[in-house]
């Protein structure tokens, strides 16, 4: 069973994974936009040494490696996220955000091919960040949408009625009260069957419950 401590620990793990994704993406830009950052004076010798050590891991040997690794961590954090139930979410908008975000995220590095390195770095960073945010937004909506679809109970849209006993259960002492109720927009006949009226009975309901 989920407890407050477990949910809090899960949120911390998800936040850590998502921050790791952003950190790897930031390192990716530090490596592949190094000349532009150096021209702006935003490079440090200490970080450069760290980048040389990380180069041996192979994560940043290709321009795809870092971006795909960061994207994978983002997807893992979205899978583990417990979205808040929201019935107003549109599935079409969710898919659009994810698809459009992926297209921006995966093609943004082509801006680096521009002759103007500064302009290419700015456009690449901005497009990647925008794609990342769209994927994050769409993935969060998707988790909420899945919760709405999988978390539906037997109650109807108004949360007023549920499937009731429609059989007339009789014996020599039974009391069978005919009743009607609404389920999924249709009115159905049912019975309130009191099989043993000699036992203690109590009927409770709030005002307006019928």
C-alpha cells in the first residue's frame, strides 16, 4: 500500500532523474557549443577538465548520444510520475505536444551547421529547450490521461449511480420493494430485497438522496 513516505521518496527519485536529464543536456550543449560559450566567456578550465574525463565514457562522442540519453531519462521520469487526475485533458493535444516536441528536440542540432556559430548555438539551444518542455508537458498530460482511462470506476459521469441488484430475491418472509435507477443514461428497474426483515435494519441517507 502506498504511504506518504513512499510517495515522497518516489517524487524525490523522479525529480533526481529529471534533474539528471537536464544536467546531461546542459553538458551536451557545453561540449557542442563550446566555441560560442568560450567567445562569450562562459567556459571554465575546471569544467573543461571534467569534460575531457567524461569524453572517455562515450556519452558525448556523438551529438546523438547525449540528447538521446537525456531524453531516455526524461521518459523514465514521466513513466514513474503519478499524474493528477484531470478529465479535461484532450488526447489530441497531448499527442500533438509529444510529437511536435520530439520533432523539435531531435532536429534542433542541425542549427549548429549554420555558418554563424553564435546564431546556430542560440537557435539550437532554444529549439531543444522548447522541444524538451513540450515533451515534458505532453508526457505529464499523458500520465493524467492514462489515470483517467484506467482509473474509471463503475459510477457514471455524474458519480450518482452505480449498478444495483435487479433480481427479485424472494422467500416466505422477504419484502421486495420495486425501484428504478439511472445507469449510463438509461433508466433500469430493480428491487430492494429485504430477505430477513426480523433482523435489525437501519436505512440512512443524506438530504436529497431519495
